[in-house]
């Protein structure tokens, strides 16, 4: 990127915890928030869900907002509060990522159908903050979160905004659960990415917010060196067998970041724990020549948070780089891909300078981001 | 740098004949009945998968066929040099409602995988990518109305940083039975000629008004 973009502040709200510190502690301890839930028609399903008593205490009254809207507001408030400088909303752009927004209200006759449109939902959230700028909404399936960051990085090149607040969220709903159930893609136990006995995905809910700027607040702010996407152009709901699309995204992001593959210290993979996804990623990492790098997936901890995943997982990666400690891949015990990867079994203290985050999704999209620690 | 709109396709419900859609391209204009089989026959395409698609994907595929018919992009660009940036207002809500019907009745609970696969905003983009082997940058935005500055800005940035050399850009909306589609082919043409349209937000809006 011509003008470097820095991660000034962040927030992650998941069933693991409402602060990034709680989330990191639990990731290092390999704690999983995935629990069994019983459904009258689908039987026992495993996913990561907030408890009903979790109300997300926002600063102003947010009683008129839906669960996902409150989740966005709560997370954004936390990220803003952690900034060391004050921001002027007129110089701030909101970029949202979500795949399904308020979908849980689809069958609710009392719900304003306009708010089922994610663009309108985004306006509601931006209005809470009295932000005068039209929010940008990215909805590109499971790569939405990484692409919202990509959009933010590109718009920051123009110096039109001082800060971009990137926030991604999705909630577990009967709608999405039943869809994955119909695909027979749900794991009958908490998902185990890259493991031999993996048997599908576990869904999850949560929100991640990162505040980006081309002006760092401190020399410890992590830089987003590059962000790109690609498309498999192969199949809507299955990854390419060869990993060709992911390979092209990783090659492009390495080139844009102006680094060598050997410089990558750690990879935060997509790792959904479906047979085909994890196998495809392993092949892609081998093709790029990074299969020896430590790699992990957090899907075993928080499930697949869909539109939030790219943002939540980029924030986890950045925080692990601050702490110089690699996140272990919860649920992994035995290699289950044809290419042997260096899947992280226990938290590893190690100096981390460059991290790669990847994602792949329905519709054939792949995305990749390179983070670099300055100091 | 500015880039050129070398082709376009606009599809919208006709204002007079409610059962017809108007399809305009840079060279043609047609009024056709809304039946999906008619639209399919008219582009003379051999693509049986079309009949499995949801409505927004069908319109996206038809528009992309009109847009790209008769040109060989692969002769000029590699697959990863071609990008696609689309947007709409309703995401996949029309199909979401269809899927909801399959889980609404608790006695007759049969979630349909064939419908569920279409319940994401970007699936129409995925279908166009598969049909035309578009493998470069791909992005899907949601907004209430077409955001011409957003599209122009993001796509121009991708061209400027040499991520892509060609792009399919536009708006693919379908709700309450009404299609509203504008697809543009954007290229970096060295030699300008008078038929070319500059890729600017104003031109995107003018073409949308057609």
C-alpha cells in the first residue's frame, strides 16, 4: 500500500468474552465456546452462541435496536473508547461486514422489513454514533470481513477520512443453521479444524471492530501491508480441489506487501473444519511454499462467525503478534490433510513480525491480508 | 487515470408494459416478456444450469451474456486480471423468503439446500464468475440505491494499483418481481475513440437512468 494503514484500536465481542483480553486468554487456553443445543427438528446442533442474558450494555439507550445492531454498537463503542485521540465523526467512515444482518426477524410480521436490508441496518448503527457519512456495506459471504478491511485500506489512500471504523457481525439463527444442516455440513461435535476426525463446521456469532488510519497513534500499531481477493470461478458452495483461487490471492498479497513467503511467521487460516476446505487450504499453503509456517484456525473456539470472521480473526492475529505468542488451533490432534501442515498444538512464545490471514467463502471468493508489526 | 466503459447492459421493468423488461446495450434495445425461458432463448446461450438459479442470478447471467457476447476477453487478459464489483439493495432477500418457507412449517420442516445456496448477496456474482471464468478481485456492496461514486472509486483504485486490467461493474437488484440491472465492462483503453464512455460516477448514473 502506498500510504501505510495502521490498526489503532480494536474490540472483539464473542461468547468467549466481551473484551479482547478475555478472548486472547481463552484462545491460548484452547477454551471453546461451542455448546450443544437441541432443536426439535434438527436434533442436537453444536455452535457458539451468546447467552440470552447477554445484553451488550451500550452507553446510550439501545432498546429500539435488534440483537445484531446492539452487538455492533457495543463493539464499536469499546473500540472507540480505546483510541488515545478523540475523533471527529465527520472525518470518520463506517464500513460494515455482514452476510445475513437481521435475518432472524425474516418471519416476524411485526418487524420492519426494510431493516432486513443490511444497508438500512448499517444506517441505523451509524446514526447511533451521529456519523454524517454514508456507511459502506460489504457482503461477500465468508470473505466479507477481510474485504471490509481491504475497502478501508483503499479508501484511506485518498486522505478523505482520518479514520475508518470497520465492524463485522453475524448472529446464529435458525435460518442459517438449517441451511448448513441441509448441506449436511454441520459437525456432530465441536468442530476440529485440520484434524483427521473433522466432520464439518460449527457456526458461531460475534462482532469484531477495528479502527484504521493512515496516521499511527503509536509505533506499536500494527500495519496492514496488503489486502486482496480472488475468485475460484469453479463452484458456488464448494472450494476448488486444487486451491488455485486461494493460491492466486496469497501470491498477490505477498507481492503487494513486498515480502517473501519465507518471511511469514504465522498463518491464521480459514480452517472451517469441513473435509474439503481444510484440504484445499493445505494444498494452497504447500503450493505457495508456506506449509512449514505455524498455522491455526480459531473456528474450534468460536465457530464460524461468517461475516465477522475476517475482522475478528485479523484482530486475534494482531493481538497475538503484540504478545509474541502464537494461538493454538483448538480441536486439533492429528494431521488430517494430505499435505502435512505445522498446525499449532499449544500456545508458542515466538517473535512475530509478519502474519498472514486468509479466508474463502461461498460464491468462490478468497481473500488474504498481510499484517506487519513495526516494533 | 480514467478508464472507459467499453460496453454496458441495462435491464429494467418496462414502464408501460408491466409484463415486459427492456434490455438496452450499447448497440441494441429490446422489449421482452419477463419469462425466464424467453430471456434465455433470446441470448441463445447453452447453459442448463441457468434453470436452477434464483431470479437475481438469472438476471445477472442474462445481463452478463448481453454484456460480454461476441468478445474474447481471454485474448486480451488473463483470468486473474479480470475483476468484478457488484452491488444491490436487497441482497438475496427474495430467495431468503423462499428458503424461509421450507423451514417455517415445523411439521413439514425440510430446509432446501438447492435454495439455501442462493441465500447470500454475492451468489449472483459467483455465478457470473463461473460462467465467464472471472478470477480476479471480487467485491459485493449493499446500498439502498446505486452508489456510483463508491463503484467508480473502488474499481479505479483496483486499476490504479494494477490488481486488475478489466472489470465487470454494476448493480444487480431484484425484488418483488422487478429486475433492476446495470452491468458495465470497464477497461483501460489506451486509444480513446468517440464511442467510448468515460468511467466516471456521472456516466454510471446516466447509464442507470436509461
